[in-house]
C-alpha cells in the first residue's frame, strides 16, 4: 500500500535491522486463520459487467455483502461487482504458500481487485515474518499483473477507454478466527501491542511507543468477541466471520487506487491545458477549428475525471449498516482518502477554470477577427466609392 503523495502527510521510513528481542514468542497460537493479499488495478474508464460476464469462461458470480448484522436490503454495491474465481498453481511466500485459487473482483468503474489467500496456522509471532515477506512481494505483484492481463484479454470488448495503468495498490488482511489459549481481544491487544504494530507496518525493527500507539489507533469492535485493527498497509481481524468487513477494506483499497489514478490523470490534463493556454502559435490563434479542438479535448478530460470520481464515490451505499459504515469511515481516514479526494476536487476545479480561460481566449480572438473584417469591409467600401472619381479624372 503506497502512502498518499500530499504535502500534509508523512511517509514512515522502513528500516530492516531486527530488534535483539525479535523472535521472543508470546505463546499465542493461531489454530485457524487466513491471510488475504489484495492487489487493485485500473484497466479502463468503465466496464459493462453484463457484457464482461458473457465473455468470461471461469467460475464466476456476482458479489454482494453478507450481513451477519441486521441491515436493510438496499445496503449493497451499485452495480454489483463481478467475482471471478480461477484455479492456479500455489505460490510460495517465504515458508507459506497461497491456496490453489485466486479471486478477481471486477468493478464497473474500471477497477479489478486480485486476491490471494494464505492459510494461517502457527504462533502469532510468525505473522511478522509473513508481513515482511508480503511487503512489495515481486512474485505476487508479477502474478497479479499476469492475471489481470489474462482477464482483460477476455473482457476487453466490455471495457470503455481500455488502458491498464502501471499504478497498483496492495493491502494485506490477516484474519484470526481461532487462537489458543483463548483470550479476550482487548487483553490480547494490551499484551501484544508492539508485535501487532510491527505486523501491521511490516516492520522488523522494534517500534517506539508513540509509533505503536499510532499504528493501533484505528480499531473497531462490534461485540466482545471481535475486533478489527486497520492501518495504511494492512489490517488484522479477530473474528470468526468477517466477510463483510473484508469487502469494505477491499473496496477502500480499490477506491484509493482510483483516486491515485485520477489524480495522476488530472495532473496530465492540467499540463496539457497549460500548454494549450500558453504555447499557442500565431497560426493556431487564427484557426478557430484548432481552438475548438482544444476545448473539446479539455472538456473530454473534465468529463472523464468527473465521471470516474462520481462512479467510485457512489458505488457503495453505506447508510444501512452503522457498524460497517464506521469501518468504512475509519478505513478511509487511515488511508487518507479525504486528502486524495480534496486533491482531485481541487484539480477538477482548476481544469474547469483553465477551460473557461481558453474559451475566453477563443471568444476574444473571434471578436478581434470580426473587428478586422469590419475594418477591411469599410476600407473596401471607401475604395470602391472613390473609384468612379478616379476614372473621371
């Protein structure tokens, strides 16, 4: 998971020296759990999910959020993403191996999320080694890219504005379903805070108390038997059934990808608009068609940016389940989505302002051209009126 590229945010520096006390185990043993590694990709402006479904031959079904808590029926994705499940050869991640399936979630606003699963069983302290192996894991990144390329070959006709972006957002979710000896999650958190923080940050070096507190600050519980701790790079779920929470975290990771992608697209659009506004030749100034093409191009960039922004923000309705809404707000805050949204909104406004300036320049040029035409016509009419007098002499 990449940190937001804003001036207001600080990116933590990873160090790789192990602490002398590293390896001391707390005695807690995970008897059942699963690690989910997510990779979000951008493949186009939008995807016709019904058309994509007709082109996919692998096992597939539409994804909805399961509600173990009471919630109205309208709390769903709109439209419902398409989930594709594909058999693969298990991949090695340190001493762990992925399962023999990979899941790909296709969203209508042009994103695909690839998920690998790793079964967890062993000391809780082993998660630190796993988190370090997963951090920027080249093998998983490469395989995820291959899966996305393979998928897009099948559904390319269903994708509008097809283009696979180089930007990838990864996120790890560690779900602990059973642990021995049984202990309340609040007590587990208090007694293993440093280790949990290191797992979340994929940091082998011993963290300061301040950094530990910051890493564990974003946590939510619904009952006495569950807890979710969210950070910018990973999350830890202590819950027997957390499909709904994982769906929210996966969507939040995809939303971050889309905002990063849109932010980059708007940077390119602003640069192109600036060149159009400041580097116009005399020939282009006199050609109204050229000005019209410039305005059409900028308007297209505006519309594409606005549609993508609205499509991502409106894909998931979170007004029906207060607990999941809290999870989403907390995850959004931890991933700094508000900062990215503010950046995107500001750039959309700047692009609109530049469009207005170019339009004003075009109108000004047209007025100047009309004035010159009028002057020429007046001069011609005067010259014509003088021609009979010249002939009389």
